[in-house]
């Protein structure tokens, strides 16, 4: 794809001009991870974590725009090759191992979300617990592997491209439904006051469910931050800019796209989901114990009996799109490290093999993790925060290396925002690491 679409006039020409790497990545991060992290944050803590959205947006925009510049500067090289050439091959391998780990954990979360969406949808349609809310290891294995094989077959046969538009339209319906709920909250003066209070940075106190499970405020904070600021997303832009045929001359025009899509669209999406969760779910009795698709689907109660099924269906769509993007990124990283053809093109069997591997491997590993499926997604987003500083520090190094960046070397203003990004990412990483060290595998439980 190139930027010839930008020559079109009028509204549709302007929209077409936004299509590109930023659009792909915006769709990727608007997945089940971000969706569940935001809705559960609202459910458990009302609007107390609304400030995290605004904390993370500058990091998302500036880091991904900087990574995009690095890709355009390099010509048609992948990020792993750039890192190996500009630093040392050992650093490339040092970075790719945790990156691939986050890809696996992310796709375990996506398959878990798809499982929760399927079971929730079936149970809501039948009006009874046709599929148990708590599946056995064997049951999860059957669900995970079946969904993985289905996703692999759809993409191997080109089915994803055929269904991409209809999935986008359905996801848009879900998004509008959340926007309606959020709009209702804005009509209530007391709710608006609480939203403004939620813009004051503070980690909310932990809340305990009747079952004894503890919902930790920092986990929700890290889940929201990790949903948007992911190392895999940051380091993926050189691959997308190459696949799209973009050139160094177009580098400055990319910033506007990133600001609109990653800052505006993703920011709007994040706010309305958290607000909808806080307005529709938090006041309900026992909301601290909610952890299933049917319970979270009550956030769309404005649609009556259609709300929970629509949420479950939307969850499946979000999880599927992110599953595909994450597997695609993993294939880029692996093949680039091995010096092989990493391009997503017809006939590249190595790409298809690695792509399928990073869908099937999480399907085999995920079932042994006995944990509520939706909360697995939140944990997988927290894992993102452990690796994000590595990615951000690397792009800061590259964009400030005069011999590499040339006249596109970072300006003082860009470096100021990048320093802010490093600081926020390191703080989140350290807190998340402490949490994992103190309670491995049980961050949401006491």
C-alpha cells in the first residue's frame, strides 16, 4: 500500500489517507486485552483509573511514531535487523526472547477471551449454563485447540480478508453500544463529578469480592497501561511501513495519522469502555466478584436482553483480530532474527508456519493455567509492562543516533516526551515485577 490514496479529495479521501501501519496497530491494540482491562477497571474501581488513559496516550503516540520513523529511515529492514546492525546481534537475541514470551502470553489471553465469549454467547442464547463457567483442563484444551485450528484455517485459506469488513462493522456496533452507555453517564452531573475526580492520579484501594478474591488496583492500572503500551506493538512498525511501501519522504505525515488514530481513536475507545464499566457495572451488587463474559456484558444493559450476547460476540471479534496481529508480529520477529524472508506474502511457507505456531503453542500451553478466562487477559496485559521499557529505551537510542537517524534525529521536544515515556514505563515495570515476585500467578487474588 502506498500513500496515493491521500490524493483523493473530500471526506472519504481524508479517511483513506489514514489507512496504514497506524490503522493496523490501532485495530490490534483495540483488542480483547484492552477491552477487558478497561471494562473490569470500571467494574471494580468505577472511574478511579480514568487518569491512566491520559497518562498512557502520550507514550503510545510518541513511541509508536518514533518506531515508525526508525522503520522509514532504515529503508526496508525489519526492527530486529536494525537492532543487530546498530548495536550487536547479542542484544537482538536478548530482546527477542522476552518479546516472544509476551506474544505467547498475549495469545493465551486472546484464546481465553474467545473461549469466554463463545461460552457466554451460548449460555445467553440457551438461557442456561450449557457450557460450564468453570471448565476443566480437558475442556479448556478442547476449546483452545479448536479455536486455534479454526483461526489458522481461516487465515491459511484467505478467509480473514473476506470477513475483515463484516468483523469491522460488527465491532463498530459494539463500540457504539458502549458509547451510548457512556453518554448516559455524561447526562448525570454526579457521575461527571466522579469522572473528574478519576482524573487525579491515585492507585485505588484493593477491593474484595464475597468469594474472597481481591481485585488489586495496581493490576488494573498495569492492565490498562500494558494494553496500549506493548513492546511488540512498538517494535513492529518497521515491518508494517515496509509492507505498506512507505518511504522516508513520508515520515512527517505519519505523525498526524498516529495522533488521530492512536491518540484520538484509541483514547476515545479507552475512555468510553472504562466509563461504561464504571457507570453500568460498578453500582451492581457483587460487582467485585464479576469475572465472566455474561457478568461483564451487563455493561451493555442499555440494549436490554441483547446487551450481554453482543458483548460476548464483540469480545470474540476483539480477541480474534488481536490473536492474528500478535501471531503476525511473532512471525516477523522470528524470521527477521534468522535472516529469512519475513514478509507477509503469498508463498512464504516459513511465515505461515511461524504464524500458525504462535497461535497453536498458546492453545496447548493456556489450558493448564487454571484462572478465570477474562482475568487471564488482564494478566497478559500486565506482562506487557515488564518488557515495554526495553523497547522504549531501544527506540530512544536509535532515533538519537546521528549516524543512523541523520536529519530525522529526535528533537529536544520529542526527547522530552520519550524521557517521560521511559519514566512511566520503568515505574510500571518495577511495580509489576514486584507484584509478580510476591504473588506469582495470583495478582488478582489475596
